[in-house]
């Protein structure tokens, strides 16, 4: 049976077939992914009103692709106090945020209590806000650096009020590529183990893949299939987010940046391969808002959110430092021919525009 028929019959593809999808022309691939997307969600495009919060940029790790982290000698390093974090969250709640999305660097000196204390104080002061916090890379760092098990860190997170986990730190699962990109950080198997343990606690998380740097198409397919295998076992991922590598101000010298077509093909392939992960997110911060809107026709059904402020990707050149105005965001989705649906962090529909 040919590849297109297999996709239309909703048969699972293997590594070789996944790689072969890239050889299809863009419109065929888009059509296949769009059929799946519309079968699941019709014309709906999801987003949430959220705030991205990055409480420190002091990091023990040096990842070649990162433009955000600061070594201790960096004059621009910062670490927010719990009071400063609460002030930011208060302002965001006033602006209508339903989620605070917290990702920090791996600070070697503040202790586990600084991380957990921040979550606990947010939970105490703002009981209704959804706290999405702690990538698997942060969990691994805290466990290693401060002498805890993964189970202990994950239990502390739940006790401190964390509701769900972001998908950061996955990068590309191939260990050869990881060695080059982020040696010493969480391994692919550890990342998978941490999310497995989180899902076993009845909690949900996102999954990501950073692409467009030194990885091959085969590495991307391998990454997606490993996520599919974990999702078969746990069902805990609510969204897959293909993150487009940002090339400014970092140590990776990437000459061949992926074309818009390559990026759209990767979205479409992720929708086709990941039959068990409900949502495919075109994270406009890394894809650009224009490409993210087009990605809605290539399998993506979610555009993340208004985010209000963002520090990590914007440090590497993304146009996301000040977030997105809600009215503009809704208008852009409507103008692209889709129906904007505001959701909560776990994809319950709150408002259809």
C-alpha cells in the first residue's frame, strides 16, 4: 500500500515511512495533515491568555543554542525575588491571565526552596491560576545538584501547587546531537523518564522538539516516534510543540536555516505521526506569527497564547518580547479563516469568538 493511502487509512507509520513523508510535495502533505486536524477540531484554533515568566537567567549549563542564560560573570544576570515574582503574576492576573508558564535557568546557588517557594506563594495568593512550571531539564538539574530523586522533586512540585509541566529540554532526542548541543544536560532517556513519572501522578505535560539547527530529518522522526511510544504508555501529553531554532546571539553557527516549506512540512508530519497526542501547537514565538497562522492549514490547531512577555526566545531573535494583544490575536486567527477558541491550560474550551 502506498504512503498516502496508509495515512488516509490512519495506519501508523514507522521511521522509514516517516522520513519518506518529507519527500511528498508541500500541498499533498498539508492536505493530509489538514484532514486529520479538521477531523479532530473542525475549524477551531485554540489559544490561552497566559503569562510567560522566566525568574532567573543564571545557569550552570552552557547549551550552544541558548541566547538567554547568563554565566556568573555576565553583567546582565538576574534572579527575581519571590516578592517580584508575585508582583508580576498579580499584574498578569489583573490582565486576565489564566496560566503562568514558568521556566527558569539552572541556578546553582539558590536552592530547591527558591523554586518551590515561588510556586507555593503563587498558589497561596492566586488559587485559581494554572501553574505550568519546571521543564524536565530543571527537574533533572535540581535532583542532581541538590541530591534528590526525580520522584522527590516531582512530589515537591505537586505539594507546591504546580499543575502541569512544560515540554522544554527535549531539544532533539538523538544523543549524538545532544552531546554537541547541550552536553551535561538531561539525557533523552531521563527526559522521557521524568515525563513518564509525572504522567503516572495523573498530571499532564507538553512535549517539544527543537529543530532547524544541526539535526537531520531522520532525527526529527525518531524524536516524534519516541514521544508516540511514551504517549501510548501514559496518555499524559496534551500537546506537541515543534520549536523552530532561533539563530541570533548563540554559539551554534547554523548556515542552512530551514525554509518556511521545511517548517510547515515538519508541522504536517508531526500531525500525521502523532496520532495519540491531541494537539499540535504552532508556537508563534519561534515560528513567527505569520508562519504560525499558515501552520493552521498544515495540521496545527493551537497557537499557544498571548504570553504577555517572553525572554528566552526573544533573546535569540524572536519577535516575542512583549507578547501579543488579545484583540489582535483573535483578529489574526479570524482573518486566517479559523475560529478562535480560548481554552484553559488543559484544553477545556472557555470562549468561542
